[in-house]
C-alpha cells in the first residue's frame, strides 16, 4: 500500500532526516511541516494516512495537536516522537489515538517497521470495510444479480432511498425484476421488520379489488358473511407494494389517491374512516405519462406516486450481466432438480449473450430452468437451452425429483411453470387462441393472462383457427 505521510517537528534537521529515510526505503509520499500551528489547515486540505509528530513543540504539544488532527481526519493513524520516553507518555499517546510512539534518537529500522505496520493495518481495515460493504450490498440486493455499471447505480440508489419514507415508483419492462427492487427497498428501510404486503393489481378481478385492498364489513355484499380485514390494514406500519399499478381500474385509482394523500380509507360497506401508516412502493411496465395523456390514468395519482423513480433496465441494456445471471440460475435449478451440472459451455454463453430476451431476466431464468431439466451431461449446452420441449424425448423430461421429497415452497416453485404452461395451453386450445376469451374462461384479467403467456413463452398464433 502506497500511503501519504505528514511529518511535524519544529526541528528542520529531524524533518529532513525522516523524509530522506522514508523516500529512500518506501514508495510513500511525504509532506513535512515545522510550524505546528499550520497543521490543522494542511490536514483540512489533504488526506493523510499517517502523521508522525513530535511530542514537545513550541506553543502546542503533540498530544494537543493530535486531538485537533483527529477532529478533522478521524481515521488518520498517528505516531508520536518523544525524547522523554516513559510508560506515562506512551499511555497518553495511545489513549489519544496514536498507533505507536518513537523515542529520540530513533533507529532507522524501528521507524520503517512502525510505518510498515501502520500501512498493513490500514490496508487490512480497508479490505474489511470493502468486504462488509460487498456483503451488505449482496444481502441488500435481495436477489438482484448484476455487476454492470447500470446495476451498480441502481443498487446505490436503493441504498440511499431505502431509509426514507418517500413513495417509490419502479418502472421497466415485464420480467426485469421490479418486485426484487421493491423488496430490497423495504429490507433496508426503517420498516424492515414490519409487514411487506403485495397487491397484484392485474391478478385481482376489478369487482373484488376494493374489498381486497380496504376490507369489508359484514353484509356489505352477497357472500360478505363476516367482517374482513383488507391488505391495507394488514400493511399498517409497514410497506404496501402495488404491483402493476398501471392496470388498476380508474375508479379504484380515485380511492387509492385518497389513501396516499390522507392516509385514510373506508372498508366496503363501512361508515367508519380508518387510518393507515404505510410506505407505498408501486411498479408498472406501463408508460404512465402516456397513460395520463390518454386519460386512462389519473395525473394526480401519478404525481403522488412519482416521488422517487427507479427505472429497471432491460436485459438488453445490461448484456454483460447475462453470464452472471445464467450461472446464478444454473446453481439454483441444478440444486432444485438435483442435477450435477457444473458449468455452461462457452458456445451456450455466447448464444445467450446475443439472444434478444424480450422477456428479460424472467425469460432467461425460464430458459436456464428448462435447459437444466433436459440436460443429460455435466455441462449445459446451447441445445439444452434453446431446443423446444417437443424436440426432446418424453423420457428426458422425467428428471425432476419426487415431489414429496421437496419442502412445500420448493415443490410449488419447481412445478409452477409446468402448471402454467399446461393450463394456459389448454385455455388457448379451447378458445382458439383468443386471449380475451381464454381470460374469461380462467376468471382472470386479460392483461394478467397475457403476462403469463409471455412468461412461459407460448406463441398464441399457433392456436388460432386459419381460414
């Protein structure tokens, strides 16, 4: 470690000797000063790793000067020089934050040894701080994988906004990982130990979303046989994540606006106004400014949500992260499906790096999962990743472990995509590829079904009847 050293002594000969030894024997840069009263101004102007200062000087002694220096640069290391060596002197110096002390006349080897120890210690401290920051960033990111410049900027923004209570709007294409960012903001906020409640504005039918959000009282509508708490009440004191806010019904936008503005709401069928202390995070793949211009999204709600904006980059904007993401998903699914796949071949990575990925990170994850399922060797090849399911032999798909050998959550996640693929395929076959009709058959919103279709990579054109 090449450091910066400041030497303070009222004797010019001592300054010259110390400076010459350090410059001859090390690569450290040296600044000398014989007027101790000028030192605080020097320290304010330049950062130093180490200050070597005499104990006995006119107007001010070394201990008093050290206090002033530490007040300006608290992390600076210090070595006190004294001709009056004693245990008391050493204790006083160490108590005031000195790293060590030198006795005059000093030995050349002793000087160099102390400087070397100081620099080694500072290097170790710097490495530990960097490691802690890296681990904190990894934990903070909550699954946000990426080392590209744009992702580092995003993670830095999350760090800065997380401790505040400001409303956050996360925008970006489908599949970029907006919910991961929302969870990261919550995880490192002051509400990290409070509830994090997610509302999928697309998945909940328009006729029940008000009840889901605000709750209802007994008898509010047919089937309301008892009072029910809404998601807003469950999130009280914590964070409410409004996923795909751009798909929210216009009427519900008005009621949500009151909640954001006043922190107030009424359960369906109720007369009593309730209060909620909530931090709001919203996400959407819509261009809300355009939706405001079209009149399909309230402008006042948009401006209320758009306090802090985080834009999730598409995978095409961070292609250098594709190998990192691919290996992350390989480890995840190799472990899940109990496959001994050690690596991704160079040709497969090259193919992935040039693939368009319209479905972004979610599409990449699905492709790696499918590749892991069909892979028969210890290396994931391009053929495993890019081949269509029908190109594999039926027995090759029978590689998942016994479902009963997995914990509930892992079993659910492992077979969720398979369920989506089979269920949506059946819907499209029975609706002749008509997405609106298929959504009606499933009892879900058209936008939500469309997102699921993109997620599992089904081509709807294949199900449409041709004349």
